[in-house]
């Protein structure tokens, strides 16, 4: 009985550990200040903009991301002087 419980626990852990993150439904927003993912009325500034290069402004995507404190990839990039309120930098880990 003990072996069966242990095997069941290991199998359950293995199944949940392999669960693929399907992402979150978000909207791509692009303007002269950069590219953003919008969810729930909040915009998240994309550090790795190349991930959304093939998506048009206003496109709906499924995206996974992680928050980052700063973005070395965007340092020195010339942007317009418009202010775009956002929730900080994110790095896209998956998008479709």
C-alpha cells in the first residue's frame, strides 16, 4: 500500500511538472515609445521587442512573460518624447 501511494504521488508530481504554460490572452500595443502587451487595461513594456515584430498593433496574442527590473536591450534606443504609462519591463518567454 505504501509503495502504491509513493508511486501515485510521484506520477502526480510528474504530470503537474510537465504542464505547459499556455500564456495569457493579451493585446499588442505599439507606438513611438516602444512595444507593449496590454491586459486588464494595464500595459507592460516589452524588453525583447523582436518577439512581437511580426504582430501588428492591436493584435490579440497568447503570451507568457516574466517581469524584469531593467532592460539592457533597450538602452540607448531613440524613442519619441511621448509618455506611455506602463507597469514596468517584461521579457516575453513565449508568444503565439
